[in-house]
């Protein structure tokens, strides 16, 4: 029998601390839709998405009602679209993207990921076409999200692909300049991209995944923050390991809620259940911030010495709690630091306590990378590439996922404010130190070899 | 020769709470040769209450059981009732449906339980357990209920919320698995399969 205290603790998380299921993401394999002409393939894509995901939103809403837990986003992640683009023309890429956009609208999901290419070792014509089509795709569709994997621990870093991505990011920013470069918020560049990540913009159905699968992303920074605050209220001198323990227990509960919802959605749709990804993914709302957790731990200024250690503590405790909660933990699982989407991080950047370089250090121990960073519109392509290369190097050498979502804002300079609204939030254009200092290095292109995996000291 | 029917009683005791009440009651019953095969005990506002079932190997008059318990308390301290256990009346089919948890929070006022239980009864909802806790003027009701399979849960939740809002209270009805998943350590898939955790 349940105890009153347990019931009230769960209720408090749900009603007062913003515990929700951030996303139920259905992965769909589209590889069997390859057909010619392109019009036939596009129709097959639309039909398959409608068939597989037609009931997704309705079922998620029913299960959300049953358990009294919000399912904030319902999304789709398809197999890498670059495979469908082999031997096609630029107009085919746009037609396919628009079909994905339309199908996503038909089944009422807010985003669809999988406009993806995996180019860590080399690039096929279809993958090049996909990348080159991104300015048109991301400016003319609403729901399509794109991701490109440019590096892996196994393959090293494809510096030529990074250079193409740097150019592409600037072109996407210019193609969406009337929305302050918003198209770039839907493009993530990865190292070691996970095949089962349910969070956007990097969600896609990777190789080795089932035909159709439900992956769930749970969040809950508000829950973790309140747990830390309660601990410190009751024991003001508590140690860092006590905080880690509290975070771990809280992560357990949050993960379990996500797995319950995900498994039931999968069961009722008759598809596989994949993973639950517990990632502390903030929203711009006060009380739903990862930065506030660091502040609750005792960091008065985010970015101060000790911030990287705080990120490491949080990230590790979240992973441990999640791993104990479920045998189906996957995706990114840890703490995100998307600057624009987190009001406390955005304020720290605006106040100058949190620099791009400090954020980069934090990404070595958090679960993703430099996420939602606003940059000056006149930034050089080599500077963008340098940031991507640095972040990829951190991921490749540390055997972890890193990604960048960089948003050059046309016509804006360091210190300018930009507001995308909604979940994408607002922020301040960040400064890049020595922006032209690595131009010659970047222009060499080529490939950075895979790191040695022995002699690990 | 037909075997004698077993002698089994249902015993209820109500008494101001103190240490060792349950010891006194179980000693009185056990010393009469009984095996206690069911107990539910709680304390409400300082009053200890217990319901137990006891099977006797040899027939014992119910008044003997009652007096044996009363002797453990001061005169007029306890209220004791002993009735024969009627297997035919208690052998009702189990209530079918899924288990939900009802929570009500807010400032206490007369009539809350009457309103809630009337609403639940009208929907064919069976109450399995109900607890009420107070913190100053604030009250928290937590009930575990079984909801009939054909009940439209969303409509029921909405009606329940509105009924509580009319009393200036906050009310929720949620499937018990959200509470079990977040508080128990067994596999989540077992909850969905309707299997209890070991």
C-alpha cells in the first residue's frame, strides 16, 4: 500500500515543481520509402508517417490525463533523410523536407527530426545535398529539425565537413535573417551523435534502431532545484556528496515517471519501447532552469570558478539516479546547458560572468555541448568552424556526445538582445575571443584522426 | 458425522490511544485459543481503533471474547464489539477496475467527505482506503479507489475537480501507477502488466 508521504511527494513534484514528460518522440524508419520518381517517394513518406504516428498525440493526451502528468511535446524522429536523397536534385531535398513538415502537421506533432547526415568519416552525394539544402529547408519549413554528425571517437573529426557546416550555418542564418537567424536553432552539429536521443534538434532514428520506437525525454530541473533547496534548508551546512545523493534520488523518481508514460504509449501503439532519456532540459520559465540548480548549490555567479565542478556533480548524479531507475536509459541523459532556453544561464551571459570559453569547459562534463549560443552576425566562417572543431574534439577525446547549436544573428553585435519566444527563449549575443586567430588552421581542412584509446593518462 | 463449522469472530476495539493496546487485545484473544488471521489498526485524533478477525479451534461464546478484552482496560475506557464472521456475506466478488488515487487539499470545512463519497458512489467507484491529515486549518485527504472499467476517466476527473473547486478545495484523481513508479524500485513494466513488485 502506498504511504501518504510518498503520494504527497509525487504530487508536489507534479503540481508545484514542473515535473513533466518533456517529449514523447516516435522514431520511424523511412528507408523503405525510397522510390522514383521523387513524387512517389514523398507520398510514401507522408503515408508512412500518418500510418505510424496518426494516434500518437491522442494516446499521449489520454495517458497524460490518466497519470496527471503533462506530456509537453509529441515529436517524430525519422531515419537519416540523406539516404533518401542519394542521386537526387536540390529541389527533391526541399520537396522531401516539405513532405516531412506537412506530415508532422497532419499528425499534430510540433517538431520532426531526422533531416540528418552522418559524415564523420566521409560524405556521400546525398549527404552533401542534404547539408547544402539546409538554408532552403530550415527557412521554408516550420517543424523540420536537422542534425549532422561530423565526428566520432571511432572515426575522428571530418574537418572538411565542419568547414561546409560553418558555411551552411551562416547561410541558414541569412536565409532566416528576418527571424534573427532562427533557422540555426533547428540545426545541431554533433560529435558521437546518439541514435536514440528524443530531444530536438538532434533527434533521429539511428542505425540499429527498430522499425518504429517510442523514446521518452523527461526533464524536471525544477524538481531537482527544489530538492536541493529543501536539503539545504534542513541542513544548511550539508556537503557536496549529500547534494549529489539528493539529486540522485530525485533523478530516480523523475526517470521512473518518464518510463511509465513511455512504456504505456509504446504498448498501446503496439510498437517498441526504446529509452527514457533523463536530461535536465530547461525552459525559459523561472523555476524550470538548470542554472537555478547551480545557484541553489551555492554558486552565486554562474561561470565563477567551481561552475564546471558543479556541472560535473549534477550530470553524474542525474545519470546514476537514472541508471538505477531503469534498464532502458539512453539518449543524452544528463544536464543540458542551452543558454537561451535557460533564463539563469542567459542572465549569466548577459552579466558577463559566463563566457563562451567557460561554457566550453562545462561541456566537457555536461551531457551535450554549446547549445543555443547567439553570435555576432558578421562572425567569420573560420571562427564558427573553430568553435565546432573544439567542441567535437571534447566529445571525441572524452568518448561522449557533444553538439553545437550556434546562431549567428544577422545585423547584431556582441551584447545585443534577441528573443525567439516560446521554448527557444531569449539571450545576449556572446563575445568570441580572438575570432580570427585560427583562420589558417581551419582552412587546412582534411581530417583529424581518431584518438588513441589506450595510454589513457 | 459433519465437522463443526469453524468458530470465527470479527472484533473491533475503540479506545483512547496509549502504549501496548494491541498487545493487551491480542493477548486476551490468543489466550482463549484463537489464531488472529486479519488485523487493521490505526489512530484517529488520539483514538486507537482496530479491527481483527480471530479463528478459534474450539467454540467460544462471543461474550466471553468481549469480556476478556474489556478486562484489559479500565471501566468505560474501551468500546468492544464482537460479531460472528459470516463468510457468505463477505464473499462478494472483487470490485473490477483499475486503482486510482484521490487527493484533496485545502482549508477544511464541513461536508467534504459527504460530497466526495456521494460523487464516488454515484459513479460506482469503490473506496479501498481513505486517510485524512490535518496541518492547522489545512486538510489533506488521500483515498485509494477502484474505478469501474467503463467509466470515462477524463470526465470523472473533470467532475471531481469541479466538485472540489466548489468547496474551495483542490482535488485530483490519478492512476496509482504514477505513485508506485516514483516510489517503488521494481521494474516499471511489471506495473503495466498488473504484477506486484516482489
